[in-house]
C-alpha cells in the first residue's frame, strides 16, 4: 500500500518532475524523480515547443517510468505569460506557475546564480510541493484564456492614459523652456498660435512643428481612449453571453455611491470575476494590503503592508477609499476612520486610509458574493442609474 504523509515519503508512487527556466533565447528543462535521484537537464530554443513532448517521453524512458506516469512541472511567472502553462496542460502535464519572489534563496551576501542552479532548485522545491508542503512557495492562479482576454480593454485604457499624460507633460516641458506656461487642453492648437515668448516673439518654427507633432499624438491617443470607452459602454448595455457574469458584477458595483466605471471595470476583471476568493485573508493578500509584522526575541515592529499582488488594483483601492469617505459619509467604514484616524497627523491619516482600503475591498467582495450592502452604505437611486446609462448610450 502506498502511504504519503506531509513532508515525508514512504513508498510513494514514482512521478516525473519537470522544472523549466524560461529565458528570452533558450529554455533550460530539468527532469528528476526524487531529490537524490540522477538529474536530467536539457536546453531548448524558445521556438521549439514540440520538443517538450519529445523530451518528456525521453525522460520517462531514461528513468524507466511508465508512459502514463504523472508528470508535474513548474516555472516562474514572468514575461512569457501563461501560454507555456496552457501548452503543458494540453500535453496532460500538471503544471503550476510560481511567484518568483516567493522562492527561497541563500541569504549570503554573494551567492552563485546560474540557470543550471535555478532549475535544480525549482526541481527540489517542486518535489516538496507535490509531497504536501504547500507553503514552500506561492502559486499563481492562472486565468482562463477568456478571462485574460476580458482584461485587455481595461489594461489598454490605463496604458493609453499613461501615454497621453507622458506626451502632454513633454509638451508642457518644451513650452516651459521658452518661459511659456500653457495648459494642454482641447483648444491647444488655437492657443499656441497666440502665445509669445518673453521678448514678444512667436514660438520658433522648428519648436512649433515639434509641438504640433506632439499634439497630433495627444489627439490620436484621445481618439483611442474614447474608442475603448465606447466599447465598454456598449458591453455594459448589451453584454455577450460569455460576459454576462462579469457585467452583472460591474453593474452591482455601480449601484453603490462613490464607485464609477473607471473603478468598477478593473476591480471586476482583475480581481473579483475569476479568482474565486474564499476568505478575507485572500482578498487582503492579493491586493497587498496586509501587514508584515517582524517579531524576533525582544524586537517587535510593523514593516508596513506587503505590497504583493496587483499594484494597479492596490493603488485603485486606496484612491477608492478616499472617494468612499467623501461619498459614503454615513457608512460604518467612514465613521470608523473619522473616530480613529481623521484627527491625527499626516502619517496617521495615511495609515488609516490604507486600513480603509483593505476593509473596503473585503466589504466589496462580500457584497458581490452575498449581495449584502456594506454597513451604512448608500445605494444610488434607480432613476440616476437609468439616466447615466441613457447618457452613455447617447
């Protein structure tokens, strides 16, 4: 009889362990069965996807394993995304994607680091994981292809706005070098023709041409931003069958005062729609708003929040917390903040708003899961919601 216990192995069934170190030009793949067994290592070019199947078959033959033996694999999350994971899953491999920062390393000031050492380390930690040591690292939850595609409009919109801000800042900087302070807005082209330098001269021709080219970039980015906004509004009015669940959550969030489309869409697509969060600790952990205490011997202090997970969602949660204090003055969260943090100094208010952000994310998660409105929160009148949808449709 096979007996498997947490952290130890007694006559456990043999399985093939595969660790991948993904690089830009080549992949290093390591195979093993147990930590003390011989280690097989191969190097593949990044385009040689089909060779993975061949290498797995050759590794089974090398270690005298049956053709249907279980294959467990892992690789670090990175720029390669989840395409490799989906390919391995299609091959029948039990693959996991590991958060890179959770992998334990030697704490010496100088340590050897090569792809060969990394793939061996991943292989040993993978063995500990499959034998039951679940805390050995953090596993990334992989979205489905549809869920990943659903996040693209929100991420594109954020990137477009960031690019537009960068260009407008550059325009303002170019004008500032000539002693001109001009706000970049819709009538920029007309106002530029009227501005003058300190000696009452017009803007130099070469600089004017450059500013007009930069302004053309702003106009193009603005046009693309409006196109993505129209796409989201159309999806909100008439969602497809595949988007019914996520759009329903967006509408549910929009019913609360203080939450608009710019917050509801990313919260749903990045956080609530597909992660299947089970408890409040997972909500705090994925947003990076949990504390990190340091207690060793007589020393005890807080190191601040972990800042793990999605940085954009964490920043949005803090911004949404400030909006919540303004638009939900009668809610329990606002009253708690006013009583405990509002009368302190800047540091106290900063700590308090982070605490509000964490509690607000948990309250919104419970609201979407159970339909229970956060304590004391006000819901938008139905007429106002209808008017806003009609304005969006127009």
